[in-house]
């Protein structure tokens, strides 16, 4: 299962956000935990389409899509040089498929900020630079090995050129995710497990007193930075949403409305993380089971079949497909959808869309 690692400076609210997402109830302390062993939890991905299908089919079993979240220890300045938990921490980051970067906006005198004051863009840059330094040191190591060889094979020469390009890019303080690469180059780089290629979602962790986010010191500067760097940003009232988890949904909404907060960030954040990972869902439906299956974007019908069972991919004949939106527009009736030609048979190479309802015809 793919996972999102939660990163950020010490005491920015990573574990709090992890608890909001996962309802795992991990311990939250007002001093840096210094814990290397990450908290992990698998959570169902909220999807109104899935809920509706369950309501229609009333199946014996319902299985939503899932994603794993990993709550990492705080990343200190100079971690790439071994400070704080240093390399141990960075190796955990390298195991994540995508990053959720928590930025502290809340002010809390009981919880000292490691840099002394609230400044979202500075904090973003510190963590980003550590990831860049770590990637640079991986590149330097490899390059010095390649450079020490008397004669390079063609493939090694290509690798050397590509790494030089990456290095130049990183030295301009830009993450590798912004570098344009061919499919082949992407594959070549995969083995290095670079940290700055991982897709990143920024979470602004706000305090309930910061409903007007412009009251956060340095917010204007951060907004400029996020436009310039094309950051994907989600806002969340971490501690408040964690405290509200015990309440029922309605009570929670009411409470938040009183504070002037439109909607809880939890579901939005999980959905954004799922998308960030490049994942989509297709559904299988029936009286026994309604299930949301997770595949990567641009997967084919036969790959989708393989996600269900290798036999289905091996004996694949056709996929019967109707998109959820069409199904809904036709009163959730397969017969009506078929009449309109919206329920159709697709071959192996069909690119599955997020929200397709699929039945695999196969023969083994
Ligand atoms: N006032 C306020 N305090 C918060 C908020 N979010 C987190 N805190 C407090 O900040 C402290 C640290 O929160 P954690 O979630 O443990 O932070 P962390 O980033 O996981 O910390 P480390 O793992 O030690 O790096 C706790 O005392 C939280 O209650 C918030 O939105 N407002
Ligand atoms: Mg923590």
C-alpha cells in the first residue's frame, strides 16, 4: 500500500495532524518527542460515491479505498549533516511515496518554536533545504564514484550526465519534482530514492484563533512563496479538529460553524493525499460486496483486473464499464445505463477512469 509521510520541523503539530487524519490517538506532547519510530495507520479514503453505492446495493461487505499515513519525527535544521535524528530520520522519509509537510502557524508559549518565532515561509524553506541537501549528498557520492572510473560504459555516461543535471538544479535550490524528465530518466533515478522528487502537500496548521489566516505572522510572504513555487496547500485547524474527534459529526460541524470555520479539513486532506499519490479508485459492486479498488492513474483495464486478482488479468476477456456519474444520472440502473450505451464493453488497453464501475469478464 502506498503511504504518505508527515514531515516538518519539531513541534509543528505533525502528530496532531496524524491523529486528525487517522483517529489513532497517538500521544501528543508539548516538548520534542525525539522519537524515531514512526506512528503508522491505515485509513479509509472518504468517497461519497462509494457511500452511495453501499446505500444502493446494501452489500454484506463494504471495502473502501485505503491509504497509509506515517507520522515521522521532527526534522531539525542541519539534519542532512547529522543534526537531530539526522540520517535515521531521512531514511524514513525516503520510504514515503508522498510527503505531507506540516507548517506551524499556531502560537503557543507552552510549546517553544525551534526557530523562536512563527514564520511559515522560513520553516518551509528549512525543511525543503534539508531534503535538497540530502539529495545532493546522494548525488555527490555517486558522481565521485563514477568520476573515479577510468572509462565509463555508455549507460554510466548517461547516468553521469543526468546526475549532473539534477545537481545543477538542486544547487539552484529547486526540488527534483520540478525537473522535466523523460520516462526513461525517471526510471533511472528511481533507484536513488530522492526525497525532493516526492510529491508534496503543504498543510498549514492553524490555531482556532486564526480563522482569519492573515493574522498569522508572515502569512503574506508565505502566500507569495506558495504561488511562486506552485505549492499545493491545505489549511487545517489541527488541535481543534483533534479535540473534536470525539464529538459526533453534526456536533462537530455546529461547533466549527460557531467559530466561523466552514468545514472540517480531515476529509479534504485525505482526499488530497490520495490524489497526490497519483491514485484513483474504481468500484466493483454487488449484493455480496461493494469495494473501491486503488490503482495508479493511467492504469489499463487489464491492470485493474490484476489489482483484483492475477487470474482476472491472465484470463481477461473484456471489462464491462459504466462511470459512476452516468450510473447516477440513470437512477443507479444498470439496465437504463445499458440502453443509453453508457454501460459498455472495453478491451485490455482501456484507460480506467476514477469512478468507473467495472465488472471483469474472464476465462481461466
Ligand atoms: N495552541 C495550539 N497548540 C497546538 C496546535 N497544534 C498542536 N499544538 C500543540 O503543540 C504541541 C506539539 O504537537 P505535536 O502534534 O506533538 O507536534 P509534533 O510536530 O508531532 O512534534 P514532534 O514529533 O515532537 O516533532 C502539543 O502540545 C500540541 O497540543 C494548535 O493548533 N494550537
Ligand atoms: Mg510527533
